[in-house]
């Protein structure tokens, strides 16, 4: 009985992890936009604060990827 070995080269294998800079921008902008919306939109209902935090997080993902493509990762 013969054994078949399947090997992968490290350079052929693509990483499926996001760079750290994307997480930093996403978390930072989500938190900042939530806090600003909490202050500015205090008279409005609570879901607006969460929606602004979500929008800030999505904008952070976009900015983080642009930063990564332009300047690389932070580490």
C-alpha cells in the first residue's frame, strides 16, 4: 500500500487573516463614531447611536484596507 503525501508550499498558501491595521481602524472608528453620535444625537432614539457605530466600523474596514495597501501593516 503506497502513501500519497500532499504538500503545500508556504509561498503558494495565502493567509486568510486580516492585517492588524484593519482591526485597529475598525474598532477605533466604530467606538469614536458611537461616542460622537451619543453626544450629538442625544435627543434621538438609541438605535441611531448603534447605527453610527456600525457605519464607523464599516468605514474603518475600508480605511484600514486602504492603509494596508498603501503603507503596509503596523507591525
